[in-house]
């Protein structure tokens, strides 16, 4: 799989955060794959927003602790 495909598959499988290591080109490919999937409707804006909300909620919880 390409990094773009892996990013989209991971996200649609339920991942909220994607780690892409070692090379900037890999991260850029994953990002572009995600952007393409959102723009095409393969990933809904609601699904993306739900992930962002979960990430922000966890960051806020850690700030309070």
C-alpha cells in the first residue's frame, strides 16, 4: 500500500491520530491522501470532526490533571 492508502485505511478503521515516521515525503503523501479522501467524500467531514473533538478532549483532560 502507499502511504496515502494506509492513512485513509487506518482512519476509516477508527484511528484518530496517524503516525508517519522517517521521511517527510511519507508524511506529505499520507496528508495528501487524507485531504483527497475528505474532498471526495470518502471520509466525511463529520468523521473528521469527531476525531478532532476526541483529540482535543484528551488534551484538555491532560491539562487539568
